[in-house]
């Protein structure tokens, strides 16, 4: 019993520490808090997938970052190109960046799980709608909810392997 409890706490403890690395030795990175703030902002996530012919596809998407579970979540049509791509090849790359004069961002590699449970898709979809729309009464929020109820909208859950950050605003030129 003691061994089981100790292993449980070890797993929980390790799960809470996401590896955050500096993207380049020449460009400063972000602190953990700065990276989390960026992931919780209204910026788009650019999702990179590979299609059946081996071509890369980039998909700008709304997303929600669950800091406790360390998952990136998005909703999409079960027939969308990105859904087809990750069904075949669940490894992805992503980037969330500001694109300003002094750009900064968070990128990483991860594995995708497609969740077709409508109640979970609605629950997480509502978080995404509130993040970007501020209401569940918006037509887009209603479309996501109704699509999930019908089974046409799925939840894509990204399990990041790491976060790689950069912040040109911290560059010091001598």
C-alpha cells in the first residue's frame, strides 16, 4: 500500500512540471508565468499537421489551455482537414505568438487525442467560446454546442511534450 501511495504522489508531482525551454541560445526565453499568461491569452494557436501526402498544413485555431492537466484543447469539425490529419498522424507542432515588433511566443511538439464525447466537447468548447467571445449566446458558440450535440464537432486534446519560448523584447544589444 505504501508503494502505491508513494508512486501516486510521484506521478502527480512529475505531472505538474511542464518542461519549458529557451527556443534559441541567442534570444531570451520567457519565465513559466509569462509562458502560461501567453497560453491563457486570446492569441490564436497555429496547429501544424501532416496530410496523407506528407505535406504540412497550418491551421490557426481558437484554443483553451488547461494549466492543471497541461493540455491544449480545441474544437473542430470531425470532417475537417486537421481532424483527418491527426487521425492518421497524431504527432503535431504548435505555436502561439504575438507577431509584434518585438515578437514573443510559445511553441512545442505534442500528441493529439480526438475526443468524440459530446458532453466533454461541449464543456471544453464553452471554455473556448468564453475565452474568445465572452458569451455563450454568440452564434459561433451556439454552432459549436449544437454541432457537438449532433456529433459533428469533436474535441482535440493536445498533450505537449515541452514548451519552447522566445521573447525578442528581452534582447539586450551592447
